[in-house]
């Protein structure tokens, strides 16, 4: 078997949350692995430099309506037994053409991405899965439930792997250790929060976030005399619209707006001071982030309209779920947690143990590597 095979990973960009994954793979494969992407300039996820991994971010994506073309990509230097990883976005036509070309060369193809997303329609899912079956050797999805879903849709069990998608938890662990109760008390004083309970949302402010839904709930929460403050960390196309809505509803004085922040040491005091993390829309890796801080989450209950990472949710253990699109029920769930701080502590303790034991970055790297090895074995040179 050829143990010197090459791995080429094609991505739209490399956000901060992916750095630990690629660098971990680099520790396994050294300079045999390379990551090709766009620099992501002008987007929330500007591609980050990688240590110990070859990378090239000079591959911009040009859009033609919903169809994308990523420039400058090829299979140059790749031979039989090498492994090509493409992002599971069939609207990026470059991925499809590279996968077809790889078939002729004997280069193994891994289709990496969602088995389905929160906004997926069935006919789009069928097209995506049909292409994945035709063009790839391995489907690498994000979660165990995603793997089960794909097997139920006709994929062979030995051709489907799950990464158990996560973020690097070590910076969170260090930040939690640094921010003592005395430091957190000084932090609250500095921001003039006093003893007010904090509802936290940390996310890009896109339509799928549905921040407007939470803003509409703030007046009802305030009427219950809990006097909470909503802290919003992030930016995005819905920011100004949501600020205007808050002012219109007269709750702008109960909301603190902060721009994007990715430094865990600066994010930590907000997560550690908050009573809960509230995400009205389709939650993704934010749920891992919150639970790693021991922060209960409040999310809607429709798994079909959630991102794959919703799998980590255990109602009553990691947080509470409200009926989708039901503001009154969301308010009830928020008030329930505000009125039961001991329950929140128990949820926090359980959540930390679950995330750190089941969603470590080391495990994600191991799962990703297993998919690479399986793909290579299909087309390896003997």
C-alpha cells in the first residue's frame, strides 16, 4: 500500500473555527496535506494562516447567480491513491468537475458537508445526495444522526463517516480557568450590569439567526419583572434592522450591542456571566460553544429546521426547547430558567461534561483522518 499519498482539501474559506482541525491533520500527514481556499476577504470568515500545513488562499469564488466557480483549482500533481476532499456544495460547479476528473485519475473523492441543512428542501436534498453517490467514494458528514440519515437514504455504511463537528475547546478551558468569580464581579461592575440577568446571543446576524424574534420577546420578559439584559455579540446584514426594531418596540435600553469578537478570553466573561444562551433560529456550532462554558441554551424544537450540531441538544439536560415560531412559549422557557438558577447550574455541569467528553477536537481530527484513510484504501496503489 502507498503510504505517501497526498491529500488536497478544497474549501470556500478557512474560518478561525477550522484552524485546529487542519493543523491537527497536519500533525498526522505533514506536508502531504494541503488546503486550497479563497482568502475570504470581506466575509465574516476571513481565511486564517495555518501552521504545519501547506495552504493556498488564492482561489476566489466567482458567482453567477447561485452558481459558483472557484478559480485556479486543478488536480495537478495528484495520482492514483491520492485523496481529494471537496465541500458538499453542488452549486459550486468547480467541485463537481474536479470530482469527475478525479474519477478518471483514480483519485479518491471525499464529499464533506451537511447531509442536509436547516433550509434544505427535499428536491435539493435529492439532487445533492444523488451527486454525492455518483461522484464521491466517501461521504463525510458532521454528526452521528447525519450518518444514520445517509445510511437510511441508501449510502453504504462503510462509505459514510461523521466528524462529530466541533470547535477547539482548549481556549475555552483556559478562559474558564482565568475568569474567577472576583474577575467576573469586576467585569459586571465595569459594564454597569449589576445583578441583572443576562441573555446572550453570539452569532453572525443573518436571517437564519432570527434575532428579531428574540427582540420581540424582550418586552414580555421585562413585564415579568425579571429585568434581564440582552447582550448581542456579532454583526451581519440584519444588524441595523434589528436595532431599529428594538428602538421601535422600546426595548433598546435593555440590549447591549457589541461587534464581532473571536478572542475567547474576551468572550468568556459574557458567557460565564450570562444566565443562558438564546438562539431563536437555526443553531450550529454556537450550541457547542455555549455548552462548553456551562451555559444552558434555549432553542426551537424543530430538528428539521436546525443545523446538524443541534444533535448535542438534550432537552431538560443541556437547556430547553420552545415550539418553533411561538414567542409565548420561548418567553415561558426563558422565564423558567431565570426562575430556577439551581436547574441552570445542574444543566451547566452536565453540558460541560458532555461536550468535553464527546466533542473534543482530537476526536474530530481522528474521525476526519479515518475518512481519509478509508478513501485512500479504495484507490490505493498496491
